[in-house]
């Protein structure tokens, strides 16, 4: 990106910086944020740029303004953010350590799971927002989500007569975690069993834990396949109330479950009459056109969740939930009630702008460009890992996403590998953070560098040292 373009969309940087400050808020304290002028001076941007970012965060309910005092971060009602949890010196949990060090200055971060779309989406959103503001002075905020965006999502997910959706089947929330919390609460399955494939998003695992659910995991192999006999055993013996499966792409692993396995699993689920939550958070990042899970699952027991954060970026991190028309009562009533209770106040202009990206098909071309760029960058990283560390790591080419899921060719202490790299200011995602039961202890997830040029020689050298020193 040119310097001029970087300045033009500098509010994205301001927004991301403020989001890291907000992550420090706790349920007991409000953190005062820098003044407009102070932050503009600190980040070398205009006051109007800072004000734009503040207004967006305020409209999302993440900050509040106090007359003659300034802006304050508002703690999430769902509990303290990850960055506010105990430091790794006080708590050895890998996930807490990962998030604690995520914003450390000078850290070479290889843990991030979402690509930064760059200039294209920021420019497109800004253009649409300007159009909308010229046409509507103050659009109304809808507690269930902007109707135009709900209609576009319903149309995008309607691909067959047996899987059709309308705007009333779609609900928007502040982010994916809020969407998951509302979904689990609406299902009213507290204390019951949920079956999920891993590696899974830490956000999803935390939502399950917070809901007080008994989780049984189906670990995927390196090819994305699972043990159908184990799945059948869980469904038969554990009275499973909900099964959570990826739509196509498993996000952390970047793998596709074979169609034969998904079809067989769908038959099992239909036989047991189990609710299915299709996780489509990474579906748009798949490098090929694949049949989604929903094409094989009974529509009356299917819920679909996702977010825009993986594709459009952090400024559009809203989550969404699709509830089947057949389940409108009482499931729909329960979802509506909980959305009204949370009272998110999502910014209507931003939602309308996203809706126009879908309506005018502008998003499709940008997504193709994003996927092509990711595929090229991931391919380079796989080749680099194979050439430089092939004797230590197995790094298969993923089917999508923005990183590489690797496994060690030798038994390792993954915590020792993680700590070795952390001491050298290299942050990597160890496999166990994608499981609540200790699976994937021989795996790591390495995200693609933003510049797409592969890992520096120093990082490769330290990875080799860490893997060698961590051998059991």
C-alpha cells in the first residue's frame, strides 16, 4: 500500500490500536482512553481520523463518552477479554499466554488466524458509507440487525429449495463470541453434551466452557478426517444435544473433511435427531468450491453461524446466526429475546454498507482476489517450511485460510517449543490451544507473514532450535 493510501485509511490502524486498549478493560474498572488530540499526536494522524475511529467504537457499545471527561473503555458483559486474563507468569495456560503476548512490541507474531484484507475492503466500505450518509441523514438502528444485511445473507445462503432462508431467519450480533453465547443460551442445553471437531477456534471453545457444557471432542487427523466409530459411540452413549461442525474449511487446520465422511456423519446426526451448528466462519477462505455441510443435514435441525471478520476485517467483525424456518418457535423467540436483552446497537451505516457490498456483488471479486493472494502466500510458506524444516516438520498444503497447520516428525514438548520461541520474541500458536482436552500436542499453527514473502532466516533458525531443544 502506498503512503497516501495508508494515510487515507489510517482510521483502521487507530481502530485496531484502540481495540487493544479496550481489551485491557475489566468488569470492575473502566479504562480512560487518550484524548483525540493526544492520540492523533501519538499515532501521527489527523484528529478527524481519530474521531472517526472513536465514533465507530462508541456506536458498537465498546466505549462510552463522559461529558468534560473523555472516552472510556467498556468491559464486555460476557466477562473479561482474553488480554485481561492472568499473565503467563501467574498462570501457565497456553491460551492466556498467547493472548497476553499478542500485543507485545517487537513480537514476531505467527499466531494470527485471520488475514488482514488490506485496502480493498476498507475503500469499498468507506465509499458505500458515504453514499448512505448522503441518502440517509440518520438511519435507524435495528436490534436484530439491519434488514438489508439480513436479506442479503439470507439470499447468499439460499442455494436450494430444501435450504432456503429469508431475512426473518437471520440475526446479527456484535461479534462471533456474542453470536455463540446467544445461540447456546437459546438452545437451553446447559449441562448437556456437545460434540465438536478439533482443532477448533479458541473463541468457540471458551463459549462452550462459559455455557457450562460437557464437551466431547473428535480430533481430526492431518488430512481433516475423523473417526466415525468414535462419533457414533458419542452419539449413542453420551446423549449429545448439539454437534458443531465446520461448513467446509476447518479454520485452524485449513483442511477439508472428505465428502464421504461428512455424508456418513450427516446420516448419523439425522438418525439421532441432533441439533447441528454449522460453523461457517472460515468458509469464504476456502481455495476451491466445496459442498457445504448444510446440503447433507436435515434443515429443521440446522443452525448456521459465521462472521465478517475473516473476510472484511476487524471493523466488520459482526457475527450472524441463521435459524431454520421450521424452528421459528420456540427457538426464534428465544434468540430474539436474548438479542433484545443484549441491546447491541450495531452501527446501521456500517451494516448497510456491508449489505451493499453483497447486493452489488462487489464482495465476490474482492474475495476472489483475497483467496488468490492467500493461496499464493500460503504456498510459499509451505515450500519454505518444507525446504528449511522438512526433516523436523510435516507441513501439508492447506485447502484454504491464512496459515499452515504443521506437525512435528518427532515427539516434542510443545510447551517447551512455545517458550523457547517466546523468549526470542516469536509468538506461535501451539496445537493444544485449539482443544479443551489436550489434543494436537504435536502440532503448531504458523500464520503467513502479512508481506507474503515467507519467514525471515532468523525466525526459521529459531524454529529449528526450538523443535530440536523440545524433542522428548
